[in-house]
C-alpha cells in the first residue's frame, strides 16, 4: 500500500467528492478539491461534514473539458492520487442532452488521463464509474468480467471513461483504476436521485408538510449501499501500487417499491400497495391517504430491470464491507431529512 500524502478530488462539492475529501483528511492527506469555474466550491455537503472552513481542504476551479487546464493543474500538484468524481451524474439528464453527458463524463476523463500520462505519471487515477455500463445484462449478479452493453447515454458516457482507464493502463502502464459503483446512497445525496427524493418526501409527509410523492418505475431493482463505504474502497484502490477495476456493491437487490416501503417505515408509517402499473398506489395503513403515486413522466426510455453486483474481488483486495442494509440505509437518510426539516421550520 502507498500512503496518500496529497490527493486531487474532482467534483468535491458533490456527494462522493465531499465524502472522499472527509475520508482523506481523516487519514492525514492534503486534499485539493476541484469545482466548476464561476463557483467557489462551497456546498451544503461540505458544511454538514464540517469541511467548508477547513484550511486543510484547498478548493480550485477546474473545467475538465479544458485539456490545457487539466495539464497545468496536474503538472503543478503532482498528487499521489486523483479521484475523479466530477461530471454529469444523472441518468435522466443524459436523455435530454446525450452529447453533454459524453463530453462531461467521457471526454473529460480522457483529458485528465492524458494530463496524468504526460505530467504526473506516478499519480494513481481512480475513476468513479457506474453499474450503468452493464446496460441490461443477462448475467446477475454482475462482476468485473460481465460483458458491457451500456444502453442509456449516461451509461455510454461512463463506458467510454471506464474503457479509457483500462486502455491507458494497458497502453501506457498508468496506475489507473475504475470503481464500478452500484447505487451508493446517503443523507448527502442530491434530491434528483430517487432515494433522496423519497427520504425528503417522507420527512415532509411525516411532519404534515406534504401529502404524497410521485415516482416512476417501481419495479426497477437496484443494489443500494451506503456511500461512505464506497468512497472508503475508492481510497483503498488509490493506495494500491497497481491499477485494477473493482465492482462495489452489496450483492442484494431491492425494488424502488421496497425502498419506498423502508423509507416510510423509518418514519413510523406503514405502506400497503394496491393496483398495477400506472395505477399502483402506496396507501398509509389504517387510513385512505395515498402517499405514493406513479407518474409516467419519471419513467426512462431505457431502464435495466435488475442491476446487482458481486463485490467479491473488492472484499478480498480492499476489505470492502457494506455497513448498512436497506432498512438501515433508509432510516439514516430519513432521520437526516427529518432533522433538516425541523431545523428549517
């Protein structure tokens, strides 16, 4: 293992970037976090994690689409590790602007890889990839050997980045790794993601500030884990001498319906489900109050029915171990949103 003395984290204001910064600082590393030009890199996540005013975290502006800027920054910093989390992170947005997703996730990764190759060749590059690179696989669970068949524009953009990691590792002997992240959620998730949309809606419903929440495909089954466990594994990847690809997942799949049920239960509300398809509703037990409805506006043109990962390699090499089951994850998220809602009142 190689200790990380200086780390560059792209997208430091997002969930993964902020959690990575916290983890690395806890381990004694110097952390430089990038943010979009025109912003100061401040975020509610950094504030909640106690990092907004932490002098050990240096924030710098970087547009990863600017190859020259990437080269200049890597040449200056010479980090031990580059953990790349910046980019377009929402699958739904990729259908509206596919080219922007390819540029933000694929071409930007190439710019950073070239900057490492030419100016900081000892840096260990760790990419935050995605299970969306598998598309709708016939094999379940998915592991590092599962054939890749990305279907959504977001999946294609992440597949380009993932393939580049492997290509530059093989062609130029770069220390480059890809973390194939299955759904990794937390109280610091963006509200555009269904898990955080649910946890905040449940908190507001429990406090009498909302009546219901509208969701899309309730049958989609995903592998939901706790994000701090995943960023810890990414740091462990960066500490390794050689690059490699790792699936990070719990190995357990749950439907969106299951997550909704667990989230409401965390607030002391039991849901009963009635109807089928677009007419399905979740009703609060002991009442006639509909708490969950299906809205076709939230369906995706392409949506894998099942993504569930096999993280045996990460368990063996990295000591990766999921710390929360579905109920525990939902409870952590709902309790955090209940606290925020009460504080805001």
